[in-house]
C-alpha cells in the first residue's frame, strides 16, 4: 500500500506541475499512473478469485454462478476505472455513459442469478 500511495503522491505532484505547461502530458501521466496501480493489484485480485473458487467448490455452488458474479464485479471495476480516466480528461458526459453501460451490462449478466433466486423463493412458498 505504501508503494501505491507513494506512486500516487509522486504522480499528483508531477501532474500539478505539468498541468500548467502541458495539460496533455498531465493527462497521460494520470492515465499511466492509474494503469500501473491497477497492474499492482492484479496479483491480489487473482488471489481473491482463487479463494472464492476454492470456497465455491467446497460448498457445492455451481461455478457458473461464481463466474457470473466475478464478471459482474469486473465490469463494475472496469467501468469505474474507465469513467474516472474520462473524467480526468474533463469529459463528464462520456464518463456518465460509461457508467450507464456498465450498469446495463451488470443487469444483463445478473438476470440468470435473479431468475434462480425467484424460482427458489417460489418453490419455498406454499401453493
């Protein structure tokens, strides 16, 4: 975490200096810093996914549900990351559209899980 915060602070100072002289370079530094931070986290994300897969296998949960949930989480993070980069470039409208697209894709992926939950609840209710 110290490395990530340090990188963020260094990038912030560099961006503040560049923003006055070369705004485009400031945006590139901000984007590059975000990507580097994301790359730092990939190993940690992979470890979490492995633990969740092990838990799902031991509990008997079908892997299709876990994969769907992981896709939903991935879409949420990617949409947020993309929207923040676009916001850094000053394009609030496009950032909002990215977030909307992420929400729609999440809803589409969630339909099978919601259907299973509703079917389970209906089976539990007395006829």
